[in-house]
């Protein structure tokens, strides 16, 4: 990252001095304030690092899966790691809870620690750690790491959100999704780790649950289809062993949602697409949600059986709100057998839901209450109409919002009535770049949708012609390209939101380059992205 990493030591000591003065006089006096954008008060002092807890008998370095941070607030961020000296096959830790030290600093060289404490990496959590590092300053970079015995984790850089309601000139962020291990390496993550962004939205399909693909020449899963907690944990351990993915996590805080492959291909609610019974699937979903919770840097309680509320909201000053959605847990099962094909009457059944009634109300209430200039919906499946009319019938992907058309109409009307400005839906799932308008009729867009390709997952080649047809026939689709991989870098300002579609070359090569496929701009108050290159 090109952050101004490092305040010079002299400037930093100056800041410390003003903070210390404030602490002596009871704090909060105007004398403690500095001008500029670094916050209204400064850290009062630095702390001394706690001693690392003793090595519990580790055979080798336990920090094999990197570090991560997420769910940034103005005064807090969640820090994550997992102790796993032998990542596959359970992690290789002794079967006891293990104390672990963490520290967070305002500088990359950890000279100026803000907090340093010991917490427990619990056996019951597969020795994962979620630290909610509180008491931080808004809109600031921090660096964090973990220690056990003589082992020190890699350091991660994170960043807090701006203060509630603060005037923010620009907020750079990125979004990405869909990283099937067997379809390619992660050059997208390597390049993402070098982008200067304040937060990354990850929109689902972080793991793929399938078994070994013997035809994958790139790399293969190392076990059968995941259905148990042990298998899902191993799948996260496999993916998180990738150094490029680790670099992207270590570079910025992430806000993570899930899609289907964190559990099972195209499941809806408690119904799988395949052969499992409802009872079996409930047990499986509980295992999958638990492993997801363990391995993501989220500020959430552990799942209650097969239930975990992950929809949540983040504000970045008065400029941008992120409403992170769950498009899987509460939806009705897929219509029309679940596969892309001829449409069926269920897609027009007004009783069916994608978000569930409670989340839908939460979202619309949140939009209505929002004062943010930009309201970004972190979303899993495509919302833009991609239905292909064929005479009296049509072709539909029933897994996306096209399979829940009355629910989409209801949501669009709710968005319109909410009065929220500049709704931008950012989406994953389909492994293609799409830019679309979200609306009900022909020319009444209420939101703009940016669909962000995939990190590595392949677009099914046999569906290429259908994709081209849907993209060209739908007046709401402004752009479509199903042959690209990468991520999207956005910059929100009060006047516009810019989106650069950053694409990598061949994902069968780790070292492939990066380029910008297309740039789109959405102007304040005008739904619809305009191409600018
Ligand atoms: Fe996917
Ligand atoms: Ca998906």
C-alpha cells in the first residue's frame, strides 16, 4: 500500500506530547487539538508490550494463515488470526486453550503501541482469535500483530472509519468475490494488497465447498466435498494458506458477507439444491456458518446452531454507509429447479422472499434513516433485471433476484420511498463484470448496480452465449464482460462515485499483471453509471 506509513518519529513525538498534555489537564481541552484530518484528539500515551505467553509446545510457527482485520468503526476494529502450525487436518495445536498476546500500534515499526493484551485462543474456536480493538482514533491507520512464545505473526495494517457525521472529502474502497481455489491463483489479491483503499468489501464465495476437481491443472482441493465442521475448517485453512490472499487481508480491513458456496451450491434458506434431507442440511449449515464465523474478522457472536445474523451496517462519516446483506439464510428455495433455464411461475410468486421480511424491513428502515451521501449495499447475487424474454416464456437464472421478481419490485419501491440518496449495489456471484440499473419499469432506475467479476472463479463457458444475449437485450444492462477476473476499486466523493474495474491477466499464473478494463462514474443524484474511458 502507498499509505503514508509512517509519521516521522519527530512529528509523532510531537503528537504524543500534545496528547500527554491533554491527559494531564483532564483531556479534551482545545490545546490538545491539532488541525487537519487526523482526528480531534491524539493518543494520550503509548503502552509497554505485554510479555508473550509461553509457547504451549508448538512444533513450528503457528502463524501460517496470516492475520486479518474487519468491521471498522470510528473507534474500533476487529483483529483476527488463527494458531495453526499444521493448517490442514485440524490445525496441529495442542488440545487446550492457548493464551495469545496482541498489540496495536500507530506506526508500522510498532514503536508506539496503543494497546497490548493477552487473550485466549480457544480450542472450541479452532484456536481462532477475534479481538475487538477499541479505544482507537477515527480515520487513522493502525498496525497490529500477535505473539505466542518466540513466534510473532506477520503485521497487518488496518484503518478506522471516520467519525459519525464527519465531513469526508473522499473514501476509497474496493470490492471482490468468488475465489475458487481450483480455478486459479489469486493475482487479484496480490494487486488488491497494493491498492490504497480504506476498506474492502468481500461479497461471498470465499471458499468453495466442492471436492477434488481432477481436471484442474492449476491447483486442487485436498479433500472431498465439505459437509462437517472439520472439513469446512480445513477448507478455510487451505484457502487462507494462500500468500496473496493473506497480503490482501493484511493491507486493509474487510467487511465480509457470504453467498452460497460458504455452505452449498445455490442453497436457499434451509434447503439445499442437492440430495440432502432438511435435517442433514441444518446440521451442515450450522457447521459451515460456524467455520465462516471462526475464520472471518467479524464483530459478531458465534452462530446459534444453524442461525447467525450477519446483516449489519457501517458508516463512514457523512459520506458513505455500507449496508451489508445476507442473501442466503432467509431466502425461499430456488424456483424452477434452481438451474439457469426456462422460467417458471414461481419466479412471479409474491409470497416468495430473498432477504426475508425482517432483513427487508431493517434495510428499508436503514435507508430511510440514512443521511449518507452514498448508500452502498454489499450484496451477493445480481439485482439488475437479466431475464431474457423469449416470446411468452424466457430464460432465467433463478438463483439471482430475477428468481424473486415480486420481492425485487417490493424492494425497489421501498428504496424509492426511503428517500435515501445514491443507492449503489455492489455484487458478486456470477463471475462476470456487469454494470446495470436497478428499477421496476423501463426508465425508472432507483439504484446503480456494479457486479464485480471474480478473483479466480471461472464463468461457465457454455453459458457465454446466454450471458451475451441477456446483456445485449436488457436495456438496464450498461456493460457486461464474462471473460475477466479481478476486483473493483471505488472512490466516493460528495460529487461522484468512481469505479475502476481492475482486471488481471491469466489466473493460472501468480505473477500476472493488472490493468483497468473500464472506469464508470455515478454522479450525485443521478442513478446510472456512465463509462469514462
Ligand atoms: Fe462464485
Ligand atoms: Ca454464488
